[in-house]
């Protein structure tokens, strides 16, 4: 007689890894001891099924008096409510490792796993000049404006240590920290000094400048890749990041020959980077600005000269071994791939391996915060070039405090 | 060189745990890495005899099923992954079985290192589990709850969100 609890653990693990939602994965662990052991072992080795990111929905300060945060799993088409005072009234940014980064008016920064409630305190940001004097809750939205634009969390394959990167909103500089460090370290660029270039050999050959205009960062082909606003690429060595406290020696690569030069004239464009099956993908997001013709009685109306919405995306691929100068190829079809862009870490998913995920589509959330009157959130279909709104169950007013972000759940 | 083909086998004989013999052609047998390894080893030794491979863990009714799968997949060996007809066949193939058979088939696929069949079985089982409650899964797979009530409550409590 077949005994499903007596399957070899390796087979139980293989079955569990073929589930496609976190709920099914958790239910699996409660069937019997051997299945529970298999799941414990998978978790210990950080092996998880292929999951679709969840949408972290905003707190509604009027409704969430019990500190509840709603997390939406598109695969199950289900909202889970978590009691999370740890995240209440704090801005949240999603990552691909189960963590969300939270920042509150106290300027404390934490990594929080909203499902397990694990939490790691990170040092405050030394680069940031507090802009809020005597802040109250209505100032919360300004935190995004003045502080953080993009978050990327990476786990070092060398020592398993987390490295947290943050792109600051103000001048788009990049800094990183490892949990346990006492402070954030800015990423700086080592370049030949102007004296040296003029032929003055007595001067230091190099000077350190801060890397500006950073749009996104990802890990690809053994190095961190940073893209700047005008399409410049910079590569960072993991070992240097992992071991050194000093400004990192980085290699700078030339501009990429693309329509990116047009981006220079378009402040409402964004660039995202994501690694996919050993290729590096670059996503360009184009937004249209327009003047809001309606009278706005809003408190922040003086800060809202225009409105905007996302109108188009383009995707480019760079494969290992290509010449960085020429090696970008525009993709008109993403095949089975779905990409998630916004102020969270850029992520991608094989759509056919999870339910309710559309391949050849780009899911986007709002990553602009100087205008908060609408929500720029939806799904872009690469085939038709059309945009559909996504997740309509939330009142637009709730977006004022904190826009929804995607994050990849982990337990 | 032509010499390497002088000792190639065209068929093997596979013996089930209940001592039934199956004559299998080489292309079909090669779908199983275990059988392929045996064939390769014999060919290296340069034997021309038909070899007998005993499978002590697989009964003849399960072996019949594995070989049925291997035969179908040997026909599609060149475009294994992208063939819609084959995918459809795979699905229909597994749908026929009760969970006890599926269990034995999964074990056999693992033992015979027939990776695509093992993958297929695991995916089929995972798909059957999706969206079910703990009670339903235990019932369908006939799994005894071996937790104490306290243990089960603790485990559920750890991820209470999934059980509301």
C-alpha cells in the first residue's frame, strides 16, 4: 500500500518545490511529520517554489486603527491581513528576498519580513539631511520624496551576508550597508583627476567622486551593475563591497547607444535593471506629464504643478560576452516572462510557473512621489502596447500615504 | 569510427521485482538513465550478448507504465519539451492513475532515473494539492496525521495567516 508520508525526503521536497503559492507551501508543512521535515529542510537551505511577487497594499490611516497591513497574492487572488504595528505609518519598499524596507518619521530604517515578522535594524542614513522639523503623520509621504527612491537587497553567495543598497531620492546617489555595520557607505567613483589629465604627474592620479544619477542596481554575471540616468553603466565587484569599508574602486563603462539619449530630455522616464536567465534586462518606462486642469483643494496643491501617467515601456537585453558598447538588443516579445518595476527591487518571474501571472507583461507601480493625486499602477502588455489598471479594490485616497509595492514573499 | 558500433546493443531485457521479463529496445531504455548507464557499461566492455537488467524495486505493473512512458518519449526524443501533443499525452497518461499507483510510479521514476517522468509526477502531485485544505490533502493521499494536537496547533500558529 502506498504511503505518501514515507516517500524519500528528496521526493517530498521536489513536490513541494512545484507548488506555486506560499499558502499551499505552508499547508504542505502541516500534513504530517515527514512533509514538515522536508519543508523545514527546504527553508533552511532557502529553497522555495517559484512564486509570484505579492502586492503590499498601503495603510489607510483612517481604517487601519488595528495596525493591519494587507498583502495581496495574485496567484490565489486573495488578500491576507497581517497585524503589523512594526510597519504602521512607515513607508515600505519591497525586495526580492522576502524583506520590506521600512522608514518612518523617526528616521529609523528596518528590514522587516511582514510574514514571519523577522526584523533587522539598519543604521540611520548619514547622507540624509532631515528635512522635516516637527513632523506629524501627514508628512509621511514626504519621506519618499526626500529619502529613498529604490531599494535592492542582495545575499552574498560567499558568506550569506545581506547587503542592502538604497538609491536616495534627492540627488540619486547610492549607498549600501550590511546588517551589523554602524553606518551606510556611499558608492563612490574613482576617476583620473583633472590635474593628472592635464599632465601634472606630481598630483594624485585619481580623485573620488560620488556616483550620481543612479536609476537602478542589480546583480548580474558576478558583479553589481548600476545604471545612471543618462544610460551610463558602472560595475562593482562583490568582494570589494563585501570586505572593504573604503570607497569602492569601480569600473565605469561608456554610455550605451540607445534611445536613452532621449531620456536625457525626458525627466519622466525611468530605467530599471533585472537579471534573467543570465541575461541582463533593461526596462525603460516612459511617462507623459500633463497639467491637471481641475481645481485642487488639496493640502499639497502647491506642490502639484502637473500630473503624469505611464504610457509606454521598452525592454533591452544584454547577454554575457557581448561588447558593452554595442551589445543591447531591443526585445519586442518577453515570451513567458513577467517583469515587476516600481520603487521596489526590480523583479521578474516565469509566468507559466505560477497561476494568474501574465507572460510578456510588465507590472508597474508608482515610483514618483511629487504627485500623489492618482495612482500610476497597472500592467503593460508588450504585444498590444496597451496598459490595463491593476488591483482596483483600493480607494485612490489610500495611495496618498504609501503606494502599493511588489515584494517577493519568503517564510 | 565504425568500430564503436560493432559492439552496440539493440535491445535489453529488464526484469521486474516479481520476475517478469520485458524486452526493451535501446532507444526506449535510454529514457531511463539507470538503464542507459547499464547499456553504456556493457557496450564499453564490448559485449554483443543481450543483457539482463534486474530492477529489484519495480513491480511489473509499474514497470509496464514506465516503459509505456519511455516508449512515447523515445518517439519524441528530439523535441521533448516543446511538443504540445506530447504534453497532452503526458497529462492524459497520469490522469488515469489512482494515488497509490502514482506513488509507486514516482518512486520507480526516481529509482530508474527517468527525470522527465519524475518531474511530471511531482508536478501532477503538486497540482493536485493546490488550493486544498489540510484535511482534504490527508484524505486524498490517505496520510495519517502523526502530529500531537499541540504540535499541529503550533505549526499552524506559526503561519496563522494561511489558515484563516
